[in-house]
């Protein structure tokens, strides 16, 4: 993905809106505590959840454990029980995948983004 990091955050916000997330908010470019997008969604059973999303647009490296650790720590700044998502087209290290699974954080790579894009057409 050849785009500016801020455009990438806006792109992810638009995808979330197309997925029927509500209150999608792109955070300010600085002092965001590592949180790039906040969103809210009510599932088909009526259960409401808050989400925080961290967007990592690395050109040549995959997201590692430190980025997962940062989001896990920042999640509780939003509310006591948010759901976390890290988005990185460049992918994730094995350590990041293992840690995200233990922390309950979803990982969206280029393949997942492509599937979301196809659904939005």
C-alpha cells in the first residue's frame, strides 16, 4: 500500500463505517496514546462493544510484540473492556501473533484488508 500514514488511518475508518461500525473517530495525529481509530459496534444479538484500532503502515517490516504490548496497555485508557485491532498490511511476526491471541487482539493483514475491500464493493 503506497499511501501516507494518515490516509491509511482514514481508509481504515471508512472500512469500519462500511462494516456498520458506529461513532468511528480518527484520533488526532499526536497525543493519541497509540490509538489511531476508535469505533463502536452493536452485534446482531444487541451486544455493544467499543474498539480501538492501531494502524501500522510499515514499508518493509512486520509488526512485532512491542506494538501489540503497546495497544494492550492503551486499550484500558478507553474503557474497562474495549476490543483491540492492529492493522498492518506488512504482516505480523510470529511473536506478535502469539501475543495478540493471548491478549484477545485481532490482527488485520493485507489479505484480511483485501477481503474487506472485496466485500465493500
